[in-house]
C-alpha cells in the first residue's frame, strides 16, 4: 500500500547544478562521468535560471562546427529563449499525477527531465525513464492489488452465495417453524377454550359441592347438636345409675351388717338350745318339755342358718352385680365424657370446614365478578 502511494521524493533523483558562466567543456566532462545524469540545472549567481537535458545538449553538440566551438562557450548559451521553461513539480506529488503532467507537455518535450522541488528550495532532476518505470511498477502493483481484490471479491461472493443459501434455508425453516407455531397456537387456543369450559364446569360442580357441603354442615350441626343432647342425657343417666349403684352398695353393706348380726344371734340361740338340752337331760322325766323346746330351737336355728346362708349367697350375687353395674356405669361415664370431647372436636372441625367453605364461596364470587 505504501508503494501505491509513492511520491516523486521517493524516486531516484539527480543533483547537478552549474553556473551559466561556466564553459560547456565542464558539462561535457560531467555527462561523461555520469552516464545516467539526465541533465543539469543552470544557475546564475546561485539562482536557477533554466535546465538543459542530456538529450538536447547532445543534439546541440552534434550540429556542424558545434563539436569544436561549443565546449569553449559558456553554458548560458544553451538556454533557448524560444523553448518554454522546464516542468517543475513538488517532491510530495504522487507519481501518477506527475506522469499526467509530464505527458501533457508538447511531443518534443514529453521526455525531458523534470525539475523536482524538495524542502528548503532544493532542486533535483528526475529522469523521465525513472518516472515511467515507477509508474509501470505502480501499474503492476495496482494490477496485483486488483487481482487480489478480485480474488477476495470472488471469495466474498462465494461466501455471500453460501450465506444466501444458508439464509434461504433458515428462511424456509423459519416459515415452516412459523406454520408449526401457528398450528400449535391454534391447538393451544382450542385447548384453552376447552379448559375454560371445563373450568366453568368444575366451578359449577364446585359450587354445587360447596352448597351440598354447606347443607351437610348444617345438617351435621343439627345432628351434632342432637348428639350432644343425647350424650349429655346418657351422661346424666349413667351418672344417676352410678350414684344409685353406690347407694345400693351402701344398702348392701348395711344388709351385710344385719346378716352378720343375725348370724351372731343364731349362735346365741344355738348356745341357748344346747344349754336347754343339757338342763333337760339333768331333769330327766321332768325335763321332756325342755327337750322338745330345745329341738324346736335347734330346728329354728337350722332354718335360721339356712336362711342366713341363702341371704349371704343372695347378698354376694347382688354385691357382684352392684360392682359390675358400678364399674359399667363408671366406664359409661368415662366413655360419655370421651364421646362428648370427640363430639366437641368434631363440631369445631365442622365449623372450621364451614368457614373454609364460606371463604371458597367468597373467593369464587370475587373471581367471577371481574370476568363477568
């Protein structure tokens, strides 16, 4: 890229200046010493007044009688007032622009050296061949750069075609995806509509279920209320039975005491009968009446003992039944208390369910109001 931007100052320049008063023999010698020197800049008191090229100097030297006379004359005679001034170009000028300026000169001056002005007013000579070679080199570099750019363009074009194919492929896939998405959206809309219908049906069933549940709760409340009343009545009856059994147990204890007293009395009567029999035996014939009385007393004692045993058995059976009744009544009281506690817990749970159902109903109402 730097070579494509070559300027005149970058080319091979020649530095040759000579005063106008100097003889041409010095110029001949200078051209002989430097075969590539394209020309010289003629100065007058240090200031440039013109330029003589090698070609024009040799043409002038080849004229008749000039080969002997010209080397002895001053260099200033080489300046032709009829010819235009030499082409002066700045050193920063591009090579392509310099070629255009040089080739636009008249045909006889087209290949004359160019005076290049450098910094600090320094003058240098540029051979037209060097300029044309540099221009040819630039043309070659430009052609190579164009070829590389064309290759890059072809590569980019191939990449672009591949990308276009990929874009077309992606576009077709996108179209298919959009169609699929549209179908899925339609299916989803139908499903949403079906779900909405099902939701309304579920909501209706839920409301019906809530109404039924509320009715069941109310009926359950009534049943629980009746159950509470029944359980309390059973509790009172069981408590009354328990109290009665306890009183009956006290009565049995009293009967037991009476039976024990009766048993003691029977022992005393038995002892009295035995004493009567002993006295009747001592009396002999006179004591036969006592003997009969003693037998009657013994017979009465036996009957009292039998009756006492039967009363003891009866009292034992009654005591056992009383104990069983008391235990059953105690268990009934405990069970009644347990049932009463469970019934109260169930009643609280039922009221909790009723409050939850009321909350659900209020939420349903608040949720249906905006949609309505």
